């Protein structure tokens, strides 16, 4: 009896203290509700305690598997402004709350639910372009529809802010915003019945200039003071809007709002220095039932300030990574997307403006899977995939938003919460630790290459471990000079399956996964 009484008395010390009012509501409202509301694209609402209780099992599963909130970049590789990422503690709070029976706590202490009015943040724009009312019917396939919208601007302007306002947030998955002065979009529009024309990879015009990207949950984009994106005279705005499959008789009338100025601004450019037209091991071609890894590099010839980065592939792509190596052999990590999803992509803005010094070499590595193991493969059975803009083609692009560097740019902070939330990382500085990049090809039959970086001369040893941590191969120790290096590993035949490739050096240990077939 005494033991039972003591257990009852001390039970609260060993049970979860997480409650809706105490921890969980603020997480849900901050990271989930922007899409999970009555006008959002998510399939159910998360605007109240009861909403969360009704969907507790789905919430727990989604956050545990890290599929929600949708955020493809690896935050451990490079942080971005306004990133929709749950911390380990936030995931623990949610899962513990569900496991403990979803207690509400003190309802008087609950934070107020956010209000999503659909009212634009840019209330007094200098230019509004809006698509005509368009009815969406997508019973079995996603639709990528381009709309050509005149601006009526006869003089060169600079865009200092822009905002996408979806006409129907429940059906607009993402919006790519382009400008074009050619007649190609008009010709494509005229050849396709109804408002706009269907185009998967881009606008179909080689003259289109990317201005920005909108994805669910994103707010208006305001460029740093004194900077602007050039908008040529007589430009037309081209919106490529992605409507998911399964929509019936829904109407959209998305608009874009711009703040413009005629005053000179430091021009912000969006270009693709890393692209499929200049691959290290091209051409971009993935035979049926094979996997391929393609790499590209480009040397910067002046100091630049990077604002954002945005990789782009299609459905065969499975992962992509980009980084830079400075003339001093330091590494700048740009972005790593270990599980590529074509349906969730965009431009990712650095939390602090990032200086890329003159002479830096930009690198990218992209992995493609044209086998039945790729759930997004558009062909069954797999077919050869070539470079192209169609759904069944492939691309490899890494966009950078940048301007010419001015001293002090690296001190401009875009999102203080992200900079402050990663202790020990100063985003105005480059990384000066050993780096191990994705091996390729991966999967492999036993012969593969891996790139790595050393900040100083070091002894190096490569090891391959099984998933239980047992060493099955090692390279032996060797002396390697500082800088960007390559390691070829051939004739590894110690079994099939998933292994861990480990780099040991004097400045740290790094690990990548490798799949042996």
C-alpha cells in the first residue's frame, strides 16, 4: 500500500509536462497554421486545440518523420531565413504531448490563434498584375500553367518588393514569377485555348528572367535597402502556377503586387552559374534502370554578395548539393537537399547576406535515379531520360540571387531568429572545418568517388562501416595538403546494402551514407 501511494505521489515527476497551452499551441500556430487554415492549401485546419486533438496522430507521424513542415534543405548544412524547421525540442514537445493524451493545460494561458485574412502585406503597390479567372480541373495530373500579364511600364524600373497573393490558396501550390520582353510567351498563349498555356519546366521562352518564387506560407519579399531587381521597359510578367492533381471546378485569380522605383538601385540578379549546359561529366542523360550523379563548377571573377540560392531538377532527381571553395581553400556551404521533391522547391534566402570572394569556385553535385526504386519516376517501366523542359525530361540548375559586393554587406541580417538559433555559427564567416561531400555514383556496385575539403594540411583516413559501426574497409592513413580533394574508392565488395563512409582528419570527422548494390 505504501509503495502504491509513493508511486502516485511521484508519478507527475516522471510524466510529460507538455500541454497545448504551455508548449504545443505556439509551435503549431507558428510553424503549421499558415498552411493549415480554412483558406490554406493543407488538407485540414490547425487553428484550435480541438483541430490539433482531432489530427494528433497525423501530426505526430509527420513531425517525427520530418515531412512536415515541408522544408527540403538540410538545416544542419546551411540555415535560411524564415525556415519552416522544427527544433529537436519542438518535436519532443509535440510527440510527448500526443503520447500523454493531448492535455490542454490552462486554457486561460493559451496563445491566441493567428489570423489569416488573405489581405496583402504590400497595401499600396506601384503595380498589380492579376491572372484572369481560371477554372482548374486536374483529376489525375498536376497542372503547370503560365499566364502572360502586361505591365504597361514604358521605362526601366527596379523592383524593391514583391508579393504573391493567391486567388485560391487551397489550390495554388507554388508560383514562379518571370519577366519577358519577347513575343514567345504571347505566341504560346495564343496557341493554347483558354487563359494562359501549359508549360512544365519554365515559360518556354529562353528570354524569360526569373524574378521570384512563392510557396505556401511565404510572405512578401522585401529586398535590402538600396537593392532592386531590374524590370525592363515594356516587360510582361509571366506567372507559372502549379495546381496539384485532384482539383475539380475550382477558380483561381492569383495576383502579384510590386513596389517599384525609378531611382538607381544596386541591381540584384538571378542567374544559374551551375547548369546542365556545362557539366563536368555531361551530357545530362540518364539511361533507363540506372542512376547517375552529375557535377558542375564555376569560378566567380569578382566579389559578390549572395542573397539566396535555389536548385532545380525534375522528377528523376533525388538529391542535390551546392557549395563554394574560396581561393584560401575555405568552404562555403550553400545548400544541401538530401531528398529532392519537385513539388516543394523555391529560392532559399540566407539569414545574413553572404559574401562570396573573387576567385571562389562554385560546385554542385546532383544525383538522379531512373529506376523503379524512384517513386516519382514518370515512366513505368523506366525510359531513357534526356535534357529538356518536358515532364519526362530532366534539368540541373542552381540559381543564385546576388549583387556586386559592397563592404559591410555581410553584416546585413535578414532573419535574426535563424542567425541566433544556431550557436557557434557566424553567417558572415565561411566554414573552416573538414567537409565530406556526397559520394557519386550513389548507389554504386562498389566503385565510387567522393570529394572532400581540408582547411589545413592533415593526416586523412577513410573508413567504411556497416550500420552497426563495424569497420569493413579502410584506406590507411596518408598526408594530404589543404584544399579541395578527391578520393577514388574501387573494388569495394564487402557485401550489399547501406554503409557509412567516414572521413577522419585532424580537424574533424565527417560521415556520408553509401548504398552498395
